[in-house]
């Protein structure tokens, strides 16, 4: 808005994308002619405030409102130039965000301007949360450090007001005059009103930014939940397929046991022998079902290993003791490492079960009464439990457990030659080792009856070796 040379006032239609559209001017007349200049100034102030309020409602960025306010209010106050500064993240430094008619030769470096809270009129205004008025900079000895700045920029008087939001100061607005200028009550009230509006703008922007961040975080959380839901659905389908496959396997095992039981009943002459065979059939069927359930739980994540520091010797000794109790006639030896072993980050009970299963597999493959030997090997970044025997080679572990199940024949003998073993043991062994982050390596297979070997490998920290 402006006053034309004919004494007319341009009427604003409002703020639109940083511009003010106007209609034709009309004279400001009273009962005895034109309005006096103070009335015109008051009218300009009210219209400026109205436009700033409108800008506050429609502007997308606070900087737009800051700039609009400076462009409207600076001429009304009669200031030469003006500046809006905002508190940074550290809440101790003010940085410029909008300016009006800043001296041209210094405009290029205005972005590098920094004012510490408590320094100068603007810094004091923020620190003490009050309007600071300096009618004449050069008449104030406390501002001696600002004399060169005032002389360089060409100002003599300053009025600075803090922008105080809901949670404290957020910045400052300052108007600079080329001549010593006492501030009137009307000017002081206008500056305070504009400062309040700009502080409200900063609060609004902060709330909008927080809302946008919350919406973005919510959208990201929703995407993560959808992804987890898809993974859960995929895991549930995999679990259903695995359970169906294991169920079919257990049923096939029971069918083969039933057929074997019929043969045993025909071949045995006494009831005691038949009952003994029946007990063996159901005991093995129950063990097979338990192994199948354990495989399903591991593959679907229903059970998880409890990772701790594990002594590599302890699980091996537990597994050896168990098999020497179950098969006292079997010859199982083990070597003692001659170096200090690092601990394994694993689950002790799982490692014991892995080694128990490995020894059980070897007992079903060995030929005659040849001994089984176990060792603990140490390498760069790994500890390995190695087992060697004479007999058939260990089947190649298959990465896909369903393929390994398909390759496993449930039609084994009525009662297995080695107690506490099932045809699913190798599947469980592979599942447990890989869930622990280990690996199973077998030697190149030799002819049946020759020496064979297999190794269960676990990673360890290099610096622990």
C-alpha cells in the first residue's frame, strides 16, 4: 500500500504468492477535506498488519512472511533497512533469514552474518526478551564495538525486538535508521505487534515441520509394518509347507513301522518278543515326531539359540559321555588341543545337540568295530569339531531342507541299529548348524570302508586366537 501523489491511498486486495494486488485508489477525505498524516500512517499500519496476518495464513514458508512483513513495515517506520534473524539449532547464534534494503555493497555477505545472543541490540533483545531501542549508536559508549559496523553500514539508530514463541525466543527483528531517531509509542507498538506475528509464524512453521516429520515417520513405520507382514505371511506359508512335509514324513515312517510290525508278529513266536518289537516301533516313531517338531520350530523361528560364550571342549565332552553311555561297545576317542582355544559365540546346548547328532550319524555309517575319533581344530577366524571314521561317507548336506527331506527315505529298518537316531537327524543337524551361523564340511568321499571325515565349523573373532 502507498499514498499517491494526489493524496490517495492504494487499497490492497491481499497477499498472493508474495505479491500485493491493488485496485484503483480513492481519496482519503474527512468532513473538512483530506485526512491528516497521522491518520494516514495509522491506516497504513492497520492495512500492513492485516496483510501480514493474511500472509501468515496462506504462506507456505515462514521466510515469505518475514520478507513480506519487512517490505511493508520498514517504510512505515521510516527505517532505511531491516533484518529478521533466527536462532540456530545451538540456540546461541542468530542468523539472517530475511532483509529489506540492506546496503547493496554489503548484501553479498549478509548470509555470513552471525550475532551471538547477548551481543548488540538484537542479541540483547533475544537474551533479555525485551524491545531494545538505541536512538543514537554513537552516543552510547556501551556500543563502542559497534561503531565501525554502524559507520560501515550507514546507520545511527536501531530498534530491535525479540520473536518470542510458545517455547521461548526464536529470533529477532531489527530496523535501522540513518539518522538519530527516537522511537514513538506508535512505532514501538507496531514493532511489537509485528514481532508477535512473526513469532507466531515461526511457531506455526515448527508445528508444521513436526507434523510433516511425524507423518513421514508414520509412513515409514507403516511401510516397515507392511514389509514385516509380508515376511510373516511368507514365513507362515513356508511353515505350513514344512509342517505338511514333516507330517507326511512321520505318517510314512509310521506306515513303514506298521508294516514292519506285521512282519515281526509273523516271525516271532512269543508275545514278549512281539511286545518288545511294538515298544521299539512306537518309541522310534515318537522320537521321529519329536525331531520333526524341532526342525519345524527352528525353521520357523519358534525357538532361538541363547547366544553366550561357549568353551569349545565342554559340548564335545558332554556328547562323548552321552554316546559312551548309550553305546558302551562303540570305540570313540578324542584328541586334546595343545593350544588355548577361544570361546565360541553360540548356544552351549545347541552345540551339544549338534555334536550328539554328528556322532550318531557317524555310528550309523561306520563299518564294523572301527574306532571313531574326534578332534578340535583351530584356524584363523574359526574353531572346528572334526570327526573321522571308517565306513560310508556322510551324505552331502543340502541347503534346502525340503530337498533334504525329499532325499530321506522313511522306510528304514523296524528299529534303527543305533539307539536315539532317526532318518531326520541329518536334516536337524544341518538346520541347527546353519541357524547358529556355522557350516558343515565333509571330506571328499572315499570308497565304502575307507576313512571318511566331516567337520562342523564355527566362526570366532580373529583377535581371540
